[in-house]
C-alpha cells in the first residue's frame, strides 16, 4: 500500500537523527510527519521490532526500506545473486587475522585465508558473540596501489583479550547496501569467481545508477554458517553507502 510505503520510508529516514544526534524523540517524530511521539514510537516498534530508545542505546541491525533502482536477479550456473536490500548497523567490533593481498591474487587467496581462520583460529577468540557467523573484512583503500587488506574475523562484544597475531577493528555506524549470494553447494566451495561476479554486479549493475556512493573504503562478507548445508549456502556483502546530494 502507498501509505505503508511512505511511512516505512519516513521511519527509515529517521534513523539517522535517532542514532547520530541528540534530538529528542518527540522532535524527530514531528520532523517526520507524526502528530504525536507515541504514534512514532508505535510505528517504529511495529516496523523494526524495537522502540526508538532501544535502537538508540543498543547495538542492533535494522532492515531499511529504500526505493530500489534495479529489479533484476542474476542467475548463473547453480547460484543466484539477489537484488540489493538496505540495513542500518550500529557500531560494532571485530577481531581477526590481517593479510595483505596483492590485487592480482584476488579472492582465491582471500578465500584460503578465510577457511584457515574459520577452522584453525577463530576458537582462540574467547569473547565472540556468535562463532558461527563469519566476517570477511576487506579494506580496499590501497586498491589503486595494487593491494587490499583482508581480515577474516568474528564479531566480539569488546576489543579485549586479542590473541597474539590478530588485530582489532571498530566499525562505525553506517547504512549499508547488501547483496546476497545464494549457492546450491557447501560454503567451503564458494570461490573467487563467485565473489568477483557479486562485486561486478554491485559496482556496474547497481552503484552507478543508484543515487548513492560508497561511504567508506571497506566492505565485508557475512556468512551465517548455521544456515549452511551440503547443498546450500548464503553470503552477504555489506558496502557502506551514503546518498549523493
């Protein structure tokens, strides 16, 4: 329904003021067209499952409704890339192993580092929030010089007790565009071609036409291995974005 879509857009847009400013909730509600603070709170809780105060004060992810500029779903061989969706994530922390990768080595090397970390190193991190969720953090700020940093990691509740040889990452609050790759095979069989295809789809098929630009020089892969089976896996790529003004 059009009215529901408009309200969803208003609620999504209000998140920036909610988490990045000290504005009173009643003032945010009035700015986004709600007649009463309680009307805004009820609508926010219905959409996101949390009150605005809880979203402001705690680390959580909120699925955001935005107008999409692409309608295609790319299906190749035994995998699918879905059209993007949007998520706002509060600040969160990762611990992992940092690797410098020359660009020509690409995602094949990154995948090998990721598997090694997941099976041999992640158990050393004692305060992981969910050890079954893998984060593949890529810092591509040096891409023009021919290299990236890749950090296989897990999310932690605090940047303490960092194992020897590992590094910490604190990621600010951002809005992300998320691309989902679904493969009808084991997650261990995800390879560089799959990741490369997803990145090409993200850059050439979406970002150039979207009205957004990248908000930072990193992205991360997200794999919830508890969803994986011998014939199914999901991989999400999160890229922080901001609107072009």
